[in-house]
C-alpha cells in the first residue's frame, strides 16, 4: 500500500477512536449531572416540607394555647363564682353572729341584774323573817295572860279602849309582817325561776353563737380556698402567656387575633356620625379607678409596638360593669381576642366597647336600651387577657378615641 494511503487510514482510525472516546465521556457525564440536579431539588423539597411541618406545629401550639387559656378561664371563673356564691352566706352568718352576740350580752346583763335583785331580796327576806320570829317569840312568852292583864289594868274606859287599840295594832302589825314576808318569799321564788330561764336561754344563745362561729369560719375558709384557686389559675394563665422565645409565636398569633377583631369592629362601626356626645361619660367600673394600661402607642409583650385602642381598668373579678352612657346594645357576646364583649351605640357615631368580661357575666342582650350607670356586665379575664380587668374603648365612626377625654 502506498505511503499516502497508509497515512489516510491511520488518520481515519485515530478520528474514529477520538469520536468514540468523546461519546463515552458524554455518556458518562450525563448521569452525573442529572443526579446532582435531582439531589438539589430534593433538598429544596425537604426544606419546604420541614417549613410546612414547623408552620403546622406553630399553628397547633397556637391552637393549644388558645384552648388552654379557655380552659383556665373556665376553671378560674368557676372558682370565682363559687367564692362569690359564698358571700351571701358569709354575710348572713356574720349578721347572725352580731345578733347573737347582742342578744347574749343583753341576757348576761339581765342575769346580772336578777342575781343582784335576788341577793337584795334575800337579805330583805332574812331581816323580815328575823323580825317576825322575834315578835312570835315575844307573843309566845307573854301569852294570852299578858293581854288580859294589860286590859284589866286599865284605869278607866278610855284607857281600856286605848289599850285595846294598841293590842289590835300589834296584832295587825304581826299579821302584816307575816304577809310581807310571804310576798317577799314569793318574789324571791319568782326571781329565781326567771333567773333559771334567763341562764338557760343564755346558754342556748351561747351554743348557737359557737355553732354559728364555726359555720362562719368554715364558709370563710371555703371562700378563701376558692379565691386562692381562682387566683392560682389566673397566675398559671399569666405564666402561660408570658413573653418568652418558647411561646412568642403562639402569643403573637393571639395578639393578631385581637388585632383582626379590632379591625373587624372598626369596619362594622364605620360611618359618618357627628361624633358628639352630650355631657360626660359615666366611669364604667365603680369599684375601681385604677388604669393599668392607657390609650395610645405602647410596647405589647406579644408582638412589639402597637396602638392600644382603649384603656384597661384593673379590678377584682366579679366587679360590676356599668354603661358609660345611655344607648342601645348592638353586640353582646364572644369577640375573639376581646373575649366576652358588649358594644353600645350612643348615637351620632359614638360607641363604647367593654371587653374581657367573665363567662356568664354579661347582663344585657342585643337590641336592649340601657341607661348611664346601669349594670351591663361583670369584670373577668376572658380572651387575650392576663388578669381580671375591663378593656374599655370609645369609638367615633369606628375609630378609637381616648376614653379619658369623655
């Protein structure tokens, strides 16, 4: 074969070999690149799945916290009601105790007076008895012969009559002394019977007073225990809602629920009223004027800086809530983070809102007309609340205003 042909064959064979090698390299490289791409995609899928699981877990924690708070609210309200229900019984027992003590004191004074009178009557009786005994002895010693000699010794008729009268007076005096002694004895016996009755009645009153004191002590202990249990549950709720990294997301969810409800209320009350309110509003919690959180911007422990659309009035659970002004009830019931809430329309776009009331504490219904100062509800700690208080708002056409200016 000529040299030129041999070189061509050689070059052709080399080209084929290089082509085959390239094909092999490409074939080997393609699976490696696909694997890397699939692995990266799977990583994103795993992260997305983890994110969804964490979101679901956060939602579950928020729901669990909400349920726990409702349970604690219900339990706390139950104990608060038990404590409140004992108040009339305690007041009744206290009044009875005062009455019994007064009656017992009067009986003791009467007993002391009777004993003093009996002692005086006894002394008088002894004197009368001694005097009568002396007269009886004298009469016995002198006898009838003495009376006869006294009469026979008369000098004349006038003297006889005089001596007869003297003898008559002596006999009457003895008879009167005997009757007086008998009366004194009967009075003494009557006083002793009366004293026995007074002593017996005083003993009964004393026994009643002891029993009543024990009942009062038991009632007071029961009320104290119920109040302590309610307070412990409120403290547990406060601790549960404390802002920590562990439960911040759950608390934030609760705060957002209240914000959403506030926005909803603003939408519901939107209007174009004049905003005029005649006179001054009545303070809604007569039992307390302690403002625990003012109107305006504040740092919320749940999710930072926020506008507080009302004022919080701290008061014992069970305290009465009254209407700030005359108007018509347009909402009465559960309002999300606000808990049990009442809204009153006062006209001209002015409304007032009373939130976080205790379970079963609302005293009015939708459509009812109320007067200023009329009781409408009860202080509690329902909804997004860490302790018993009234959240009070004044809104004009749905926009929150500072209640203290009204």
